[in-house]
């Protein structure tokens, strides 16, 4: 390709010569147009190729247009066969088609005579307007490409209904939709309907409450991933033979039985025990029998509360009676005596003690009471506290005045396991001695009183006799139950349940529960529970299960298999957080470990009525209550007489610590400005009048490292566990070549929106 330079353009603009005009335009495949063609169409480019390449040198010499600027045609590489200019439009006819099309161009004028050089040639000026347009188009193309490029390269679904795949297996839109329904994902996201409250059966699809986060791009992606993970866990368990293990099959059977019984009991409860099912005559009778509780309150006002009380009472009585009725028709036979185990003798217990005496050796230990002081001037406060104790005030009274919790704490220290300075101090003290103030690493101060010293030695026989008895009893139970494992414990409708089956269930209990149910009488209670479960299972088998209940079992099964997977892939990789990690977390998060200031309140509340129709009467009642308190009546008595809050039965006491940020502003301001035992003025808020009394107050306190170290350790362990689980799931998905087909998700969302 040869070019002619324009002497007025510093060599920048190039005009195509005749050689260029002889070239054929490039060929374009017909199917190239899907995404790219659509993109060009959006940008207003209706044909591929450069417009400047359609204008030849001869055509530039046609009469000028109405603009002072010249056109830069330097990048021209293509041309069509024909081109005719009409105002600001260029009509092109392609050599490869009879199609004629029009391309709108910016308003461009060509100067001709005024730009002739001394050789009679017509150089072109830069067309700044055209360059700006081209630059803008290119910029727009870049932005659109940047936004839509991922769409060009995203995986193409193998068929329109496939939304995900892994290991060559497909997840379809039908499977996804069914999974969302079974998981009740939409129901869990339901907001309260402004019109129908919680009764969403009356809502129409276009109402705000029927919009669910699950019906979104991210929501569907999450559910596809979850469905794939569950299927992978099941396949992993089958491949490893996990589901064929006897212990796993037994546990999965227990899971099924427990879920079945829970669902059946829930169904019985819904059918037989509801507040609405309580007859009005029972409510009337209860109301009359408990007039002291409902003084001044009409039946209509307390009817709902009474219904709930009677429903709860009916709930307590219904199932024991129901089980007894089932027993009568079950042909039940029970042999409780088979549970008895030979008791170890005193000689056997003593012999075990003497044989294993090294297990009962003890180290030096010290027991002491500690007052922990943590304020802006801890050491001076501690010095003052020690002075008062040594002047005759009791240790507990000083703890109430100075300790951050208002009490002292009892602690035990094994020699060689605690702080060296504290150990050195304790073992130099006598019983009842009070220490000087001790400065702790976090800036708090402690005062300790030694209460007991135990020298190293051996635990006396009498102190461990009961412990040894349980050890020997467990050994006897193992031997005797194994020997008699095939003997019948009970039967229902001729179906035998053996001692071996009972012992299998017993061993699955935690050590604490095994100890709790180790006696003959408590084992009988366990057998009664097994009998009740079997009777309920029999009854539930007569009731057809639904798809949701079947899915609940599958979910429990997957969760159990996931636990086994986590034990193999996660739990073994867990490491204990180091002391350095725990202390580093403490230092970085001190502001989040502050216990905020709190109060304990007594309250009197008097209602103004739903629409403030009783406002004047309520105010007069509040004035009477406050006057009675000011004239000597205790707050508790005034609350019982005047308050309409449920706390009135307890003298107006609100239980627990109340933090400022959890109280409404008017009440918080009053509560945190009152002195202890002082009573507030009448406060109005919302639909009632309040009178407050502060029982106690705790100032904002920074927790010491020792106080929170165990909690931080647990938190760091949980964080590590969660991270390992996430890594395991990520690796599992990557190894399975898990793919989500976003194109299918977008289509699914569009179809759902179109159906609304």
C-alpha cells in the first residue's frame, strides 16, 4: 500500500491511493453476528468496516459540504463499490450484495480551493469533531465490552434446562425449583405482609412481601451450589462405603425414627392441642378459680392468656395419657429385671483403690477468694479496700462495694500451674490472711484472701469410693449385658426388643448421661422412653408421610454424613489457638470486649389504652402510685397495686441487666441518671406512663485477659473450623469441575418475572 502525505498535517494524515482502492473488502462469516453484531448494533454501527474507507480520493473532490473541517481518511483499508453522499447521510451499495444501506455521519465540510498548495493538490485538515465522535464510540465500545465480556466467555449450558453440572452430571431447573420448594427457602425469607400479616396465603404475587432474595441471581447460584454439595456428599459416602457401615446405618435409623416421631407428635399437637380448641366454659371456670390473679380485669381482657395457659396444661397431660392408651392395645410385655447389674462389693472397691492408688495422688493446692477491681484508678481503690478490710470491714462487704461484679470469686490453684508471683504469695500466707493489692497485666488490681491449703498426697478412700463403684459397675454392665444381649427386654405386638439393642442405645449417650442413667430405676425410665417411641413409630407408619417430611429425613441424613466428612477432612486438621494468637486477638479487639454500663430496674407501667382513650385516668392512676411511694409505700407494693405490666406480680422487678442502647431513649435517660433506690418522676412513652426505680447499676468495664481468654480461644477455634470447612467445600467443587450456567439462571429469572 502506497500513501500520499499531506504537507499541512506533519505526516499524520494519510489518504488512500489507487492501490488501496483495488483491494477487496474482507469477508465476514454469516454466523459471526450473534453477540458481537448485537453489540455493534447497540453502538449504532450497522455494518462492519470503517466509514472513512468508503470515501475515495475522487469523491473527495466533489462539491464541498457545509463544514470547515476536513476528514481524516488515513486509516482506510476497505471500500465498497458505490457511495453517494446526501446531506449528512452516506448511502452504500456493497460489492457482495445488492443491499443498499444508509449510515448517518456527523456534519462534515471539506475545504477545497482554499487548501490547495502550490502543486494544485488538496490536503485535508484534521477533523477534530469526527475524532471526538470516533473516540467516544471507541470508549463506549470499551465500556460495553468490559461489562459484557464475561457474557461472551461464560460456560454454555449443554441444554437450555441445565443450571449446573459436576463430574459430568447435570442439575436441571426442575431439580432446582423442587429443591427450593422442599427447603422452604422462600417461606424462610417471608417478611410480614403490611396487609395480611403472617397469612401469606391471601397475598398476590405482585405484593412486596412476595419478593424473595432467593429469586435472584445470587440466590439461585447459592441454591445450585448447595444442591450440588449435598449430592456430592451422598456420592462420597456411597463411594467410601460409609453408608454400609453398621454404626452409620444404626445412627441413620435413629435419625429417621427421631424425625418421624417428632413430625408425628407435631401433627398430634396441631390436631388436638390448640388454644382455639379450649372451650369457653373451661376458660370461665379457670377465671373464677383465679380471681386473685385477675383483680380488676374483665374476662374478655384476659381470655387469650387463659387459653394459652390451659393449652399448655393440656399439652402436659395429653401425651402421657395418649401413650397409656396405646399400651393397652399393643400387647406390651416388659422384663425390667434383665436390666439389673451385679453391684461391686466393698472389698472389690477397696482392692481397686489399692491397685490404682497412683491415680488418686494429689498436688499442692490453694483455695482463695479474690476481689477484682477494674476502674480508672484500680490500685488506689484496691489500697483503700485493703485498709478497710484490715480495719474490720468484712471481705464480702468490701467486694460488694469495690469489685466490678459486686462479689468475690472463689478460685483453686494447683501448685506449678499458675502465675509464679501469685503462687509465691499464696504459699507464704496463712489461712485467713489478706494480701496487699496485686497489679494484673491488664491494669486491674486484685485482693486475695487465702481460705485453704492442701498438701500433696493421696485422696482418701472414702472420697473416691463412689467414683470407683461407678467404674466397677460399668465393667460389670459391659460383661453381663454382652452375655445376655439376645434376651428380650420388651415386646410390642410380638416384635421383640433385646437387651443388646437397649445397650447399644445406652452407649450412644454422653458420659454424663450414662452416669445419670446408671441405676436400675433410671434405666427403667430409658426403657419407658424407648417403648413410647416404638408405639409412636407404629402409629405414624399408619399415616402417610408427605414429600416435605421425606425431605426432612434426607436433610438429616445429609447433615449426618457431612459430619463424618468433616471429621475426616476438617476436624483432624484443627489446631489449638496459641497463647500468642489469643493475646493478639485480645489486644486488637479490646473495644469490643467492654461490658457496657447496665442497670437493674423496677417498673410501674399504666396503659393509656390502644387509642389513648384512658389517658387522663391513666395519668391520675400514675400520680396516685407515685404519691403512695413518696408517702412511704414500698415500690414493690405500689407495683402490685397499680402496675399493669406482667412484672407487677414480682413487685415490678424486671429480670436481668438492662443496657442503655437497648432501652428507648426517654426511659434510658431516666434510668441511667437515677441514683440507686431513687424513684423517677412519671414518664410518658408510646401508649403508657412509666415510673422507674434503679435497684443496682454497673459501670462500663473492660474485661481482663484472664476473663475472656477461654471465650477467645473458643471463638478462634470456631473461626478456624469454619474456614477449613469452606476450604474443603471449595476444593471438593473444584475437583468435581463444578459449573453454574448463568445463562440458564437469567432465563429462569426472566420466566419467573414474566409470570408475575
